[in-house]
């Protein structure tokens, strides 16, 4: 998969359908990017670096060295010496100077994939992948940089990361460390990114790529509701089924920048890494810094192919633990049912009704600890409030288990309330700028996780709660962004390390949790979907997709999320109506169909809903058990987008052997005086005949079952019957006929 052509000084990295090439040029051993795209048979393509054109390489034309720097397609560009495009690595020496340049020193090609110290990363066996370690240095600073590339035999993915080491005699500061860069010629590209806010995360944006810098980023201390650590360039004519796509996704849960820059010479520099805002990492002699990983995907078969590459890769090479490939229990969360107004009697009344209808887990949300009766106090006081939970947690869990249900619990371990016993005892444990009043968000501060004593104290309290009863699920929440960045434990010249140290400590805490409680189902959350990223998925197989569980709002949110992430990772629930965020009322069956595309659960007071809605729950439970293996493991195809057509939404999941498929159709707005709507299916076998069933959103058969060839279903399509009224939905279920 990885070969080094010594005579040409070219590295060629081959996945099943793509090639990536790197070249070493000139006597100074500059490392250049040659090619990334459809798989090539030959390795000789060094002419693409244009070193035989003016201004030529420095050994031939040193008087225009700066012009060379400013146009050469660097594999990993460093700033300060004449390349005025966006750099990937910036330093400041002990003397206060900026500027460096990397030269190739050596390389190693190894089987398998090494882990990244302290960071989540994708993984693979020695049979599944190979890794190139490309070692470069700046001899003037004494800086050594290792560029890591891993290629997988079963996926069109290349992962990249960077490690920087100080091999000199003086300290220097890293002021920017990106993880990946591609320099290539600009074509007629669109830029695809994901944007939003709380309750409307990851809406897809596609716009033409123009000259200059275009980026998406977060310096909120999390990957954020507002932007997402993903960026793709697609040919202007690329569709779901056809065309080129270059995509990057960052395996990191903190500040990031993803950027595309079109230069004066019509080159494109696509880069991704930790956001340099307020980042400054001191490297003493002998110390090193490991940057997080970027996952890169190329395809010439459209957005569906990109999506399924990400999905399959993350399912196999990122997700871990007991529930990685397992159906998740159907849960009911009490948050929208009770908010803070609950006790063990109320929870048990919900659990008894839920258990009788086939729901499998009760999750106790915020309000069970300390003096927590509203969101203005007690974060950090992780002790069960026995005035609410009578007899303690073990007694409640025992009663829930007697009903045949599992039990889960909510925590927000990273936060501290000013009105808490913990803050009164340790006010210096909150992140703060000395002498300046702290900025409260949601009336809470953020704990300084860069301090070991803080992490150990909080983890011990969380662990004690989990050990006190048969808790089988944890919802880990984080409801505010970082600000007022100051640590009482870091010296002045290391305050710029706090953002990254915070994320490293978060990973360490979650690693301890999943190690000490290996059977626990962990669901991450951050005010909904503010940390829905690959870094978090390394520790939890699912993430709460958004606090907005309205079925119509979820169409856009789940479409954007599923552009990259497997459906099995999307926390999705049937919520109460009128919806608590947007006030919309949608049919109970449509709420169920939309939630069926994720982990599936309920977020309502089951004791208060109508009898008609309550009677639908056993049917929804049955549909989940029937279709979840297919939804969780199948290939996902986008047939229509409500965010684009403003009328209806449609997606399809097809089993790996192409013998089973489920199509979900949601009519958002009805049409006057129209007949049925024709949709073209995808992903089926052309030579296979399928039994086709049109189902109501309740899973009931509608009309006749018929047999049809896969080629007909994909080329001629299926007619979806007209439905009176808005917010209606149907399912189409297909099974192969032998």
C-alpha cells in the first residue's frame, strides 16, 4: 500500500481506489505534494510540482528563493521565511523570532498504525493498514517534525498526524500546529461545511470557493454548535452520485480551524488543525508535542460515496467498546417530562408505564444531586440528594431493575456552580483570569481540568456514584463554552497551553471511565450536539445529536450529521408535543420514524401523553427491533433533502449484501392537486428482484406487495402515495427474492 521509489524520490500511498504521492526535491530536500486522487498505476508524476518552471528550485535560482517558497506545493508548510500562504506550523524562538523551514531527513514504512499519546485516534491491525513516518527537520532551530500517514486496505481513507520535537539546546514556542495540508491546483470547486447554533446544529452549507481564505473554526473550547471540524471541496457539478470530493474531518474535540485558500497562482491549500487563537505551547529541549489526527477521504463517485466511506471507516476503525456493534437499549429520559421537578416516586411511575410498553432503560437526567432544584447551583457536588431519591440511588435502581429495565444517569463533570460546596472550598479550581470577575454562562464556571487534583477529585465522585448502584448508562454533558482562560497552576509562559491541556484531560477522564466501567454505555452530549466529533466517538459510540428533538428540525440536523457519521452514533428521541423548543406539533408516528434513523428513545412524560400516542409505542418498539440492525450497519444514501427542496425529505439504508433496504419518506408540506411522488432508489443490486412493501409510519402495510427488479427501482423508481396534511411520513421496505 505504501512504496518508496528511491530513484524518483517519490512516496506513493495507495488505498483500494485512490493514490497519494509525495516528492522530495532539490539538494535541500524540500517535501512537496504531488497528487491525491483516483488510483494511478505509475508513480512518476513529479512534474506536477512544477520545479522545472520559473522560479525553479533554490539550488538553480537562489536569488528567487522567496518566490519558490511562495508557490511550491509544500506537503507541510512552515511560516515566516517567504511562503505567504497559510502555514501549518509556526514557531517563536527563545529570542522572539519566527520562521522555519523543513527538510526531509529519513522515513520509515511500518505495518499497522501506532497510537497517538493522550489522544483519540483511528486504529487498524497490521493486516489492515500501513503507516509512513516521514521525518523532517529544521537544523537551525533543532526542530524535528514527524509526519505520519496511514493507509487502509479496506477503505479509501488516509489519516494524518504530526509530532514536533525539540532537538535543540533552547526552548521554543509552538504558536500553530496543524495536522494536515494538501496543496493542489484549483478547479471549479464548491466548499461544503456544517454550520448552526444551539438546537440547529450541523446544517449543510455549500458555496463556491473563491480567491483568498475561507474557513470554518471554533475557539470556544469545544468543536461547537456553530461550526464543525469538517471541510470538503467538491467539483461544482458533483452530486450525490457523481463527481470528485476531497474531505477532511478532525479527530479532536476542542478548538479547530478548517480552511481552504485559493492563491494568486490558482492553487488551493486545504488545511486543518488546532485553532492558533490563544494557542502557545512551550517546548523545552527533549520535549515533544503530538497533534491530533485528520481523516481524509477522496472519491470521484459523489457525496454518497464520501458518506459511506466515512461511515464504514468509523464503524470499523474508530468506535470501540461493548456497544460498538450492538443494538442499544431503547431509553426514556425524564428531562422534558419533569425537568428538575421529580423524585423517586415520579421516576418509578414513568418507569412502570415505560416498561409495560417495551421501553428498556430509564435515564435520570439533571437534578438528582446536591441541592440541585434549578440550573443555578450544585454542579460539582456529585452526591445523591436523598430527599428526592428516597433511600438512595441503589434503592431506586433496584426498583427499576425489578421492572426489567436498565438504569442510566446524567452528569456534567467538567462544570462548577458558584453556588456549590466545591466552589466554596476550592474557588481556584475554576478557570479564571486573576483579578477579573468571571464570565458566567448558564450561571456556571468551567473546572480547570489541566490540574490533576481537580480531575482526580471529580472522577472519584463520579466513580463512587456509579459503583453505588447498577448504573449501565451515563449521559456526559457539557453546557457552556470556555472563556476567561487562566489556570492558577500554569506559569505565565504556559497559559497558552490551557485550551489543549483541557481537552487532553477530558480524554483522560473518559478513558478512565470506559476502562473502569467497560460495560457502561456512554453517550456524550454538550448542550446537545456541540461536541459531536470523532474525538468523542472514540470514547462513546453515540452522541446526543441536538437538544432540539422536533422531528422536522431534526431532518436538517440529522442530514448534516449523517453526511459524515454513522446513523448508529446519532442520539435521537421521540419528544413531547407541542415541541418544547419550537412549539411545533407533529404526528407521533412521524416523530418515531425520524428517531428511528438514530439510536431511538423517548423524551417525554409517558404517564401524561394521550392513549392514542401511548398505544403506538409498542409498534415503534417493534419497528426498532426489526430495522435497527439494518439502520446501524447498512449503507446510507440521501435521496432528497428537505433543506434544499423545502417540501420533503427522503433517505435510504441498504444492507451490505444488498438483500434488504429501508426507505424513509417524510412529507413536510403537502401539495394541492398533486398525485403520487416518484423517487429513485439507490444502492440496490441491479440483477436482484425485490419484494416491495409500502408501510405507514406505524409500520403497517399499505396496499399490495409487489416484486420488482433492482434496476427498475433505481432507474424508474417507486411511487410514494399522496398524503393529506403536513408532517406525514411513510416507509418502504425491500427484501431480496431468491
